C-alpha cells in the first residue's frame, strides 16, 4: 500500500526520467521498512516500541506498524497524535521525564496513554496532578552508560542507581504501578553494553521490596554503515535474552526495547543533485543542515551511495571526493570522504541510502534550503540495505 500514487515510482531511474529534480527528493522503500520491522520483532526477546523521534514521518510510522510494531515510544503529544492518525490498535508510551504542562493529561484523556516516566522524586507530583495514577504505569529511569555507546544518553536523563528504590517507592505511594527503565546510549557498538546495564538493573531490582513487572532496556541498537561496522543484531538479542532471564521480576514480567535507528534507518534514501565540482570537491543541493544532519554526531561519517546520469546508473572508476552542502556555512561539509565515479559532474544525481534515522526529523530550513518532496519507491532496496 502506498499513500500517494502520484508520488510513487517503480525505481530511481523512473523517477529521474519523469522529474529530473533539481531539489532533493527523499525516497521511502515500503518493502524494506516492513521486512526490517518484522525481522526485529521476531528477533527481540520482548515488547518492541518504535522510538518515534528517529523518524516521525507518517508513512514511515505506518510501514513500521505494518511490519508488526504496535507499541510506540513517544516524547511529545504531537508524536502521539501522529501515531494515532495513521495506525489502528496501537499503544503509545509517553517515555520522557520532561513534558510540557498539560500534555500528560491530554495524552491520557484523548489517547488513553497509560505509561509515563520520571527520573527524579520532583517529577512524581506534577505527573500525579495531571493523570489518573491508579490506572497508570510510571517508569523510574535509571542512569547507565557504557564506553561502546556513541552518545551517552544518561548525561541528561536518569537517576543514579542508588536513588531508584526511593523513586519506585514514591511512584507506588502515589498510586501508580512502578516500573524500571534505562537507556545505555545511541549507536551502541557492543552487546556488552546491554549486559552491563542489565547487571546494574539486577542489583537494583534485588534490593526492592516488590517485584517489577515491566523493564524497559531502551534503544541504541545500531546499524552498519560504510567504514563503521557493528555486530549483527542477533548478537545483541542473544546477550539480552540470556541476561534478562536472571532478573528477579514478577511472574508476568515483560522486557521492553525502544529501537529507533534500527527500525527507521534502512528504508529511506535521499536523491540529491551535484550542483558544482571543484577538482576533488563536489557541492550538493542538500547537506549537514538538511538530510545529513545526523552526521554531526559521533559515529559513522558517511552513507552508502550510487550515482546516476541522465536517469541511468553511472559506472566507471571511482575516486574519493570531499562533499559539501549548499549553504553558506563553512561547517556544511560531510565528515567522511565519499567514493564516486571519477567523472562525476554537475547535473548528475546521487542516491544516499539507509539514512531514515534522525534525518527527516532533524533537518532545518537554514539559508532557505529545504525540500519536502517525499516519494515512494516500490522496487528494490536503498544503497547499503541489508537484512
């Protein structure tokens, strides 16, 4: 199923022959999204929540739902609204300790949200003033970190492990069911990070007077990119499955995970045009303030790419190029060099693949450069796609 047949093409060649676009076009591959989501749901040893912040485009959310994901990790009321606008029979979780005043109340009353999060005693009272705590589950978020994570998400959110028992007690006293959550970081390059975090959780859980039913181990599940190889997801799933089995939990307990990149990344590409070439430098109509926004952070520095000229795949000997975006800012430069056909020239098009995570959701309109042309590609897979 595609959302707009007028913006649907069989492949990139057909798109280029019809449009020859001078502005960036972002290409959604439905089959890639659905297959990838099914694989993750099958492999993960627990309840899968898609972290909507990774890509909140309605078509992406819908396709991930079609792949079997019916639970969604949301950080705002607009994300909850997006999920419910395109999906039926889903559950949204308001999984952030920081919310706009009144948003928890509206989320519960309008959308039936029952799962919330705090990471400090001071967060319990304001939450309890907005929602029916007796029908809610409130997660106490614990701070954890590991050197294999490219971004330490506990530098901003999460209580020290020693503080968690008191927060759990406060949640229970306020009338809600307490639960435990943590998130070791983003782009975690080793399964050992999850074993480390689950070990910390075990110590906390062993000291609680009650047994917890829900444990959210967060996201951070990575993908491989050119020059940035990570272990297969099965290695992470096996490590998690083995270690959560040792946790002292309630009999009906369930483990939850919040993949963002792992679900959002594979099924979207960016089709961009070469605007200018200066020897080994090329300038594109999109850049670091646009679809490549995520490359500003620690981790991978480029995406898989293929080149087209006049609607046909461009072959030939490759060479390394420095790649710049279109804005007047000197930081608008991709951090990693890109291998392209040596005779690349203005007017040629490049398709960068598997950049669905933190791309559409992070781009800006700096200098007036922004495209909202989003299409569906029904055949094949993006550059760099692998199951």
